[in-house]
C-alpha cells in the first residue's frame, strides 16, 4: 500500500486539490493517493488523532480549520506561525509539522507576472482577513517595501499592519479612501471573496482612478475571470486570477511531502480544464 495524503476542511466537495494531486502522483509514477475529508470543526481534534493513528503522510488544511489545527500539531514553521495559520502538514515519522504555502504560492505566481523587482513596487492589498494576512506576511518577509491595506473595517487593517515585524511601510485605508488614491499603486491585490460565484456582480473596489498598466491580481478563480478583472482589462490593466496562487501553493505542499518538484504546468492545465467543465 502506498502513501496516503488528504485535505481537511468543511465543506470540501468543491475542492480541486484531489484531482490536481492525484494526476501528479500518477504522472510521476508515485504510489500515493490524495483524498478529501469533510471534517466538522468540533471533530478536527479527532481527525488529527486519526491521521496520526493511520500514518497518513501529509495533508492540506482549508477553511475553516487553518487556525484551529495549529493546536494539534507538534511543530509550526516560523512563517506559518507569523501568519497565524497552517494550510499544509507533513507527517515526519509521527511528528506533525505545520507550514503555510499560501503566501509563497501567491508570491511566486505574482513574480511570474510582475517581474523579479515586484517587491519594490507600491502595492495595495484589499481585505484584512486570513488570505490577506498570508500574503502580507510573506511579501514582508521577502522584502516588500510598501504595502498599504484597504478594508471596510479600517481597524482590522491596522491590526494586520501592527503584526508586521519587518522593515515595511504600510498604511490602512477605508475602501473609498483607497479608491481615490488608486493611481498611486502599481499592483492591486484583491484578497476578499467579493466577486466570487454566485455573487459575480459585486466588485471589491472601484477602478475609476486606476492608471493603465497597473497589475490587478484577484485570488478568486471561480469565476475564471471576475467582473472586476474584466473591467480592469478594459481600462488597460494587466490582470491575474487566483489559479496561479492555488496551483503554486499546491505545488509547494507537494514538494514538502515528497521532496520532488511537481510538473507545475501540468497541474495548472488540469485545474483550468476542470474549471472549464472538462473541455
């Protein structure tokens, strides 16, 4: 019997992770299998105990367990500790070690689009929740110079900024304030769920003051291109959806589990194929 990997979350029926990882295991000839486990919050501790008992080699963690799962792990990687959430766990001979590949996955994806000097650009982050925290902490660790945060509740943006331990210039703004100053930013990142299916008509921030050539990045990948990105493209923006982040974070988890670099392009193509209905 080969190694078993999995996903803990609730709900998990929509997840593309099993298809992505199982295709990669088969492609590389690895005797491994990945499956999704729908785990209620009150059963998370028991689920982790079950993973220990069964010797499951590693697992991903998704909503709503990324913070709570940290209580049940043996070790936490420093970056995951600073982010305050875990999305990947490695079972190292019975020792469960937590990592967070979300921020790195996003950063690698953004660098591919924006170039190797992207950390020197002025960045606006929309949102102050878990996804924003992962991206903010990772970019700060990597040496970003200026990241402002816009959020409906400004106090939450201030709280996120106050967690920063790195030499980074940041200010917090309300959404309408950020809209007025949008021309100042070279990269604008939506970390919220605004615009996600089925509420596709909603937009996280007005683009009326955006300058052409701005990089617009949205971590949403369903729909494949949000109306916000479509509008940005019409106004001359360079746009990016959330597929890159999703696939890159998965590829980084795969490497932590197997010590093998997966075929990223193949992972991306199978995800795109599934999102387009298998066509």
